[in-house]
């Protein structure tokens, strides 16, 4: 019932604010590439509420089965990365006519993995030297989670950043460093 209410009533209202010309965020000039800001904000709020409602996980299994091996986690992360690049680039819609946005698609296809890798590196370094400095080991799951945060953080504005902006200090690195550190907290 909760998901039905979220999908049927809450998300359409938020999408209307951005997607239509008379939506108040659209009128303020809010630029949300592929409506990813709306999708991620609504998904995050829904997941937060669902996590609160279900409570903490009591064991490390799911329906009596053990969690998947680590190699499957890494494979899933790479599949998600390639899917996210394709989704972001495909959100431009068309490149068949002059002026359709081939340059924007190139920016999106370059910025998405750069942000993912910058955030993964930030999360790995933060985990290794701040969180687990006494253990002196690297935790690849921090890198995977950091890459997810980087892709989500850049998604709404990936068409606005310059090619170098996904890694530069005053644009992408601040987003990625913040996202990479937040995932570790």
C-alpha cells in the first residue's frame, strides 16, 4: 500500500513541479536532466521511510539464503555503472538531427563514470585512512558504494558540467568527496 501511494500520488506531484511548464520549479529555472533529481529525491525519501518501517536487519541472510558472493557484488556494480552511463546518455533523447545534443551526450557519457570513480576513490581513501586507519586494510565495498553515490550525485547535472568539471575541485570533486564521505557515515 505504501508503494502504491508513493508511485500513484507523491511522485506524480513532484514530477509535475519539474516536468511541466507551469510547474513551480520549472518556472524558477530548475534544470533536472532526465528528471533524476525528482527520481532520486523521491526514491531516497521512500527508502528512508521503508527502512524505518521495516526496522534493522536481524541476520546476514535473505529468506534463509546467504548474501551473494563478493564477485557478484562487483559484477553488479559494473553492470550498474554501464547501465547508468547508457541511461544518462539516452536521456538526451535524440542525436539524429543537427543540434540534437551530441555534445551533451558526450559530456554525460564522460562525466558519469568520472564522478563514479572519483567518488569511489574518495570513499576508499576515507575508509582506509580515517575510518579503519588501525586495521590497515582496503574495503572494496566502500568503493562500490562510493561509485553509486558519485553516479547519483552527478546525474541531475551531468549535462551541465564541462568535461573536466567532473573531477575539478570546485565542481565534481566537491560533490564526489561529499558523497563519498557521506556513504561512510
